[in-house]
């Protein structure tokens, strides 16, 4: 197999269909996962709409059953429905076959253990990888586990609705990107007081209209045009596996992940006064300052769903989020959800009585552009060293990549854990300062 060890990423498994992820490798990853799981019982398995996902899911379930685990086959689902299943029914674990927003030529596997604990390299995935690479598993069970088909859509929809009280009757557009959100949204939209223009709801793992990655502004152009041309209240775009929602305001402008975090943090601090709010290293200073102003305590950690959820659980935080738009909720078993994020953000907007552009504008205390992806020929250690020396008089830390802080501006540069790029987030008091800062950074590391 083609460089099979590289499919084990920081947060999940992702690789090329056929040469890296196929029925054999999927089954053996499942066997290694089963041997590693701390508790015995039922494992929920679902999959997205990619052409090969169902076959990979079937092979994965075969592997679990061979090791004696009972399996719930929950079929076509968004990733957050797997997290919900593990939490609600107290299962031994869960897996969803998906490569999220990655191209259709790739696929992946997201793994969770009991209590909805995400399995990343630092939380068990390295052990699973080693078992898989050694191709040494416990002997197959004498009695294979039972496989049961289970539809959890109704329970999931009812769970999501508990996160809102009464919404304003918004007129919006939703771009499902031909991803899994297109399967679940029709089940919940009739229960909401909103009128939605549905875009690309058809399930198609080849992504014929645009990449299902709402972090890239080029993938939001159809949604932006629809919102502006039809004078809508806002737009929402979901990623391929439906666990992330990105907003476009009524003026057709991108709502940054940190803005979304701020909106929802205010709602949660009203619900849980004085609580801690978890955020990643890329979060705006404005978000952190507003959390403190509203009586909360911002708690900083590395980016990644594995890190956010685990820290929330350990410190008892009711809410946390990261700049990519992944938002995590205490009442959702400390896991993220695109649908719950969309609903809660709409509740925050309803409560504000403002237009989305006005609400976001009131939170933008500084100037921050969307995350910049950089193709850097230097290795990350060299890039960090160059920048560390160039900004030697600043406060610096290496919690996750390199973060450099000055009184009037700051930036974070980190290597992506899912793509071969470096990601730059920067913020300053003025647009001129920000542009100058970004120009200096890119000039240093790109030559």
C-alpha cells in the first residue's frame, strides 16, 4: 500500500481512496480500534455520501464484529450524529467514514471512544496505528458481534431543537455543498420559522458544484451572490460531513469563526454566568476581551476538535470553539455540531434584535482577515525560527505553532494537520498595520 502510515493524522484517519483506504485497510483499522477500545459493548458506524464510503463502512463493521463488538449501522449521517449516538446511548465507541471537506478522491475515518472522547494521535490513535501497522490483532472472537440497522434521525432532530427557544422568522440561503447536511436539513427546516433557499442539497461525493470546504472564500461565491441578490438576512454553508457551519452576513461578508464564537459565547455566559469558554490559539483578542467583559474566563488551547472537547470536559466549560467554525457544546456531550451551531447562532441573532452585519460589527474591535493558507518551501522549524528572530522583542509562545504578541497586533503561524500548508492568522488595530504585518511575515517565509 502507498505510504499507509501517513493516513493516521493528528485528529483522524485520511487517505487516498484505493491505494491507502480500501476494504482491507478499513477492516483492519476497525480491528485495531476494537482491540484498543477501553470498554466493550456497541459501536455506532455511519458514513457520508462519497462513492466508496458505504463499502468502507461495511468493511469497518466487519472488522468490529470479527473482534466481538456489536455494531449499530446508522447509515448515511452527518459526523455529529455519530457523536450524538455515542453520548445518548452510552456506547463503547463510534466511527464515521468521511474525509470531511477534503476532495472526493480522498476518504477518512473519524473515531470516538466511550463518553464521546475524540480519538486523535495523542489520545489513542497512535496506538491504533501501531496495532494496524504490525498487523497483529487479538484472535477473532468465537461469537461475532451482532449488526443492527438503526435510524437515529428523529432523536437527533429533537436533540438539536432543545438548543433554541424561539427564533425570528429569518429569510436565508443554505449551501449544503452536496454534502451530508443536505440529508438532515430537510428533516429539521419544516420545524423552524425560517424560509430557506436550498442550494446544492443533492448528495454527491464528487462535489460537482464546488469543494465542500466553507473555509475557502471561493467556495462561498454562489451563496454570497444569492444572499446579496435576493436581499436575504444571511447565508449558511456547511462542510462535507456537516459538522461545521459558516455564516455569510446580510451584506454578503464572511462571518469569521471567532465572530461566531463571540456570538455564542455571549449566549452561553448568560445561561452559565461566570463560566469558562474554551478557544484556540487563533482566536481574536476581541473575542477574549468580550468574554471577560461579560464575566467569563477565556481558556486558550491548541486548535483541533480533539483538543477543544477534551479541555472543555476537564475544566467543566459549557462551550468552546475554534476559528474554523467548529463549535462544541456541553449539552452535546462536549462535541461539535454544524447544525447545533447554526441553530444557536440564529438564537443569538434573534436575541440581539440586530442584523447579522450589525451584530458582528459590534464585536469587531480590531481588524482581522480570514485565515491565510501559505505554500511554504521551508520546513516549519526553520520558518518559526526566522519569524522568532524577526519579532524577537515580542511576547512569544509555541503552544500551537508560533504565536507572536505585540500591544497593537499579533499573529499565529501553524502547520496544518490536515493539508500540506501553513496557516496564518493575524490581527491588528488598523488595516494598514495588518497588511504591513502580513506582508512582512509572508516575505520572510516565502522569500
